């Protein structure tokens, strides 16, 4: 489960102070000292019991237009722009009796959607009893990422992000399925941004069967590649073949095969393409290629 970080400091800071202090750290989630420094700043901001109400009221009143924006879904509030490799965020967690929950449903707030993250982040319980989570761990390197694959999930515990609790969610290790809090709650996050994170998948999971269900992380490069190939451009096809053979992202390699296969009307040509996929050296491409060839054989 996420690492619990002890930081009992009673010191209070303002939001601008926290932003500047965190930006100066150049946070590295692999560095224990760096994470503990960042956690101390989050603790000091968490100790400020009025800052969030102040910035939200300013936003509602139109006194800070453009400074505090929503993002990452209906409950997320961006508290800072990207500074170096980090930004600050607040998340609102409605309870089942709250109108926004009743209108939008649980999945709009990611309740009951087991998932990992392809980034690391610090979080603290700022207000209310906090959402609860069933926490699991798994070995990202041991899975291919194919839907239906055994994820090797290991259950750790169920616990709540109560006021003052401070944790580090570790990329590609911690999995959780969130449950609504007993009453409206808010968490604060220090989000770490890695330029390479879009090449690594974030997964959804089926807890009952312990399986990967799908990839949750968007990848605009994949969409661009599929669109270019769909145009039928010879240049795009050549580039897609290059991507399929050598790109370090298996997800993008697979996209190149799927995009090219979509242009082939001849079943034998499609089968030959997927046969090459089986021999590509990519576990993900090979598994999907095997499935596609098997499905075509029974038609």
C-alpha cells in the first residue's frame, strides 16, 4: 500500500509558499530525502485550515479567474501550474448522500474503479473522514498488460485517508479501489510529473478475478499514429512499420500493428502481419497477435 509518512510539524505555510518551496525541490520519488522534504511542505500547507476556502471563494467571486482551475474530472482542483516536475492539486470526495454523487454516480469520482497510477504522488487528508480504499500491491514488470491477464495482486488492507494522514502513492506498485467517505472530504496532492510517464501504462483491474481489465492512461501519440495510418499515406505506413519494429513502448508497437491491420482487406495479408507480430519480441504484441490469428482462424 502507499507509504505512510510521519511529519508531525505544527508549522503553517501559505499556498504560494508551498508552491515555491516544492518547486525548488525538484522532487524525485525515488529519493527518500526528496520525498520527505516535499512531505514537510505538504504538511505545512495541510496545517493551514483556511487557505482552500479562501481560494475557492475568490474563484467563485471572480477575484482570481484563471488561477484556480478544475481538471482531472469533476472533483479535482489544480492549485498551481506545473513547476519543474510537480504541481499541486486538491480533490473533493463527495459522500453518497451528496447531490453531486447522486447526480453523477460513483464512477464519475472513480469510486469502485480499481486502478494503479503511472506516476507517483503525495497525498494528505485535508478535510473530513476521507475516502476509504482497499489497497493492493503488484509487480508491474511481471505483467504484459493484456486484458484478462493475471495481475498477481496482493491485498494489504482497507483504510481511510483521514485528516492529517500523509502518504506516498508509488507509480506502478500501489493499486487501490476507493469507497465514498461518510461525509464530504478533501485531499491535497503533490503530483510528480515524469516526461516518460505517458509511455508506461496505467491499468484498471478486476479484483474478483485478480486480472488486468484495460489500459486507463491516454496516449496522444498513439491516437496521432492511428489517424495518420488511417489516411493511407505511404509515409505514415513506413513510419508505422518502423514504430512496430523498434519503439521502446510496447503499447505504441501494438498500435502500429492494429492500425496497419485495419487497412488490410485480404485475410492472408492480415494474418501475415500478425504472424510477424508474434515474432516481434514484444510480449504484448505477441500475445495480442496470437489472439487475433486464432480469432481469424475460426471465422
